C-alpha cells in the first residue's frame, strides 16, 4: 500500500521535471530538451557553510538594484545633482556564515540608510522654481524607490541566509533519523528471525524507515533550493 501510494506521485513529479527542463532551455536560448542531471547524491556538492564576512556590495549585482540605481542616476541628472553611490557597505555574514549583526541592525533601523543631504534641495530661486520643484519631487520619489529596493534586497538576503543555515540543521537531523530507522529495521528483522516479534512489527519498522527516507529526500531538496535562493539573492553567488 505504501509503495502504491508513493507511486501515484511519480507522474506529477515527471511532469514538473519536464516543465522545469523547458524553462531552463528557454532561459539558455535552446529548444526544449532533456537535461542531464546528477545520478547520485555523492555528485552533489553542498557548501558546508556560507563564507564569513560576505560584503554587501555583492547585492549591487542584482538586476532590481541595478535598475533602481540607473533610475536614480537619471533622476540626479534631471535635477542637476551630482550622483553619489548610496549603497550601504556592511558585512552580510558573521562568524560561521550566519547572518551578521550589521545586517540585522540595518533591517531594524532602515531610516538611517540614506544620508540626509542626498535629498536636500540644491536649487536656486528663480523663474523656473515650479519646474525645479516638480523635478525635485520626482527625484525624491526615485530616492525612496531606491531605498525600498535596497531594503528589500537586504531582507531577502537575510531570509536566504537564515533558511540556508536552518535547513542544513534539518538535513542533519533527518539524516540521523533515517540512519536510526534503518538500524531499527535491521534489529526488527533479526528479532523476527529469532521469534521475538511478529511480522507486523517488522512491517511497522519498514514503514517508519520508508517515511524517514522520504523525509531525508525532502530535506536534500530543500537544501538545494536554499543554496539556489542564496545564490539568487546575492546577485549570482558569493565569488
């Protein structure tokens, strides 16, 4: 029954694999095709930890930050203000690759993110006062949009770092559970052979081991997704 129930999941998983393969082919400018993947978990290389002291400058590679920055540069040009790079420079990770204190602080107190003089009016009084006022308002709006984009990037990065470290903990626990369940199955089979327990107890042990295997498989999947998410939020990894 357990095998039959699990077998019902296979067609849906195969469908999702096909869809993802087509998405990847589209992103790489190729025709839909089957993509060769690792055949065993041993071929997969998980980073043990994230590097300590990851610089926040990595986030400047993100498409959303680049777009917002270019819009802000254009707004600077429209009002005749020299552009100043406002991106906060902090360490994203601390010791052992966990989220850094600076990252936590900047998300708790984001209002000091931008220097006050960045939106200070630099216009002289004159006949174009109304036009300058309108341009200044548009400029300030771009400043706030940029601030929002930066804060969102830091928020997503912190979430990705926390997820990566916590999911690794889950993986380790699920692996221990799977090994314990396998030992219990071996013990149950030995006890059955020696007449200590009946076969229903063996089946129950096997069911527990089967569930533990599924849990471990899900943990590995979640860890792979977490690595991809960290790579994405950092704008293309940490190198």
